[in-house]
């Protein structure tokens, strides 16, 4: 899920200008390594081969690899996304980078899945075929998981959280509150502890399909209005647009979350905690308050899982027990902390390469699994270790090859296109001097 960019020095290269991944220096290769680990964890989890090997399909897992992978992704996003916006100092360029970074691979994944995979093996959720226009609108806004709209591809639920985090980061930046990561992270974590099972789910869309249509239409109007404001380049309108986005994001997470309340709140606490660690490294926050903040968020995540990830909540977190959630959350923090402590070391090139293609790996691994099931239809299931091992190797080889091609043929070209588009927009609609001065002050 390469929604995050690889950080780079101020002398950014061409690709970072469009919001894409740069050729990060070795001192920041740890971010790529973490993304590679996270992508691999989620892919193997969905393949589920390790549990088949152990004949442990019905044994509760004490560490959910899927939760581990996505929480690790969220930590890295929290670390680098605000840094990306502040480094640019340009909300319009930030959002252009996000559009050209996120959407092309999603579109390619969905279109190729529809064209290649037969209906019986499609990765596209069945609800999408019944309500194609609503699915297109909801997933096009990329906040479908909080609007009662089925994710067109299951793993896209995490993109909703990424998108709303972008909303919050934008709001804080245009309001000059972007240095308040620690109190915001603590507030989300405390809310998860106190309100973990109390906030109602799907309040706005619980009455059925008409309510879902209304919410999608209303959210679409808000997002379009906000983006029009942002892309004018005017400082006052950019502030309005950022405020609209933040208000929409807060409304959705408080009133219409699909996931368990504690999970939703902990995800945002985790992302802002990642930002806290970035500010600690940059000398923008003292060590003691930063570490206390992160310790509180980590403790809140583990304890919230213990308190609330039981009974019906398991259907919303897609885990088997509180241990599966809490221990995976702890493991994600442990791996992230280890990566940060080792950040000045050079990581293996294969692992950093896996990080560069991690977004394609994240989106494409389920279609590859479905394609594998289709090709093996009618064959006896593999029973031997040798057969299952060969199946696993074939799956990984196909996934990595396809993801590499996606990165080269889709991700990079669209990043370049985004760069050209933004140059044209900047020439036609230059940013106001006031906004540039404010951005310079914000990043100083």
C-alpha cells in the first residue's frame, strides 16, 4: 500500500514533486523496508498458506498478520505524509500528488480485474455489480468504507483512513495547527479507551440504500467544493477548502464508521503518533513528551483491543480474538521502533525495492490470488509441503513481477503526468504571495 512517499532532502527530485516516491537516501531506507514488510505481511495473510501448512484453520491466531501490516502502514503514513505537505508548503501540489499517486493503480486494478477474471473468481465485491454507479461514486471519493458503500476491492478499506488522514492534515496545515500532533494523537487514543464500544456504527446510512445515496451525494458536493477552493491557489479559499475536508472527515468517523469504534479511533491516534515521531526526529518536539505520547497511544491500542475486541466487534475488525488485534498492534509498533532505531543503517536492497512497489503489491495481491484459484480450478488441492511451497513461490513471483510492472508502467508515468499538470496549473493560476509566505513560515 504505497500511499506514503519516501522522504527526501529539500533538494527533491522530479518524482517527489508529483507526490511519488523518490530515490530516498540510504539513511531513510528504513521507511521503504517497513513498507515492504507490511505489504508482504498483508499479502501472505490473505493467501493464508502458513495457516494451511500448520493445519490450523480453526485455531485462534494470537497475532493477526493483516492487522500488523496495516497498522505498520498507518504508522509510516503518519510519519511521512505531514512531512510531505510541510516540505512542499503547497496544499494544491500535495493534493495533486495524492490524486496522481493513488487513483491510477486503483483504476488499473479494477479494470483489469473486470476484464480478465471471470465472474465466479472476480475480486470485485458483489454489491458493486448490483449498485455500479453508487459504488463508482463512493469509491471515487475514496471514503467509501465510512459511507455504507462496499469497497470495490476489499483491501481498499484502508484507503478510506488514509484519505481522511489527508483531510485532517490539510485542515491542520491551513489553520496553522499542524504542530499539534501530540495532543491530537492523545485525544484520539483516549477516546478509543473511553468510547471504544459506545459510538453507534453507520448512524447516517443505517436506514438503508436511500440514506447511503444521500450521504454519498452530500460528501461528493463537500469534497468537490473543497478541492475547487484548494486548487484556486488563493490563501483564503484554501483555508475554507481545508476546513470543509476536516469537517467531513470528523463527521464520518464519529457518525458512520463501519469498523469498530475503538479500531477507527486507534488508527487515527496511531497515524498522528507517527507524526509525533517525525517531529521528535526533526527536533520540533522534546523527547520526553513525544515518548510519553507514543507510550500512551501504544498502551491505549493494546488495552482497547483487550476491552472491546470481543463478541460482535470481531465481525468489524475481521480478527479472531482480542489477542489477535492487540498483539498485532504491539508488533507493528515494535517493528516500527526497530526500524527507526536502525534508520541510519543501510537496509537490504531487495527489501527497499519491495517498499517502492508496496502500493501495487497491496492492491494487486488479491486479484493475483483470485487468478491463481481460477487457474487451479478443478485440480486437487496441494497437500504436500513441496506442493504448497511451489504454490507459494509461484504466487510471490507472479505478484512481485506484476507489481513491478505496475510501478514502472502505471505509477511512474502518472507521477510524471501529475508533475506536468501541476506546472501548467501553476503557470495559469499562480499561488498568492500570501499563501507562499504562510507556507514558508509554517515550514520554518
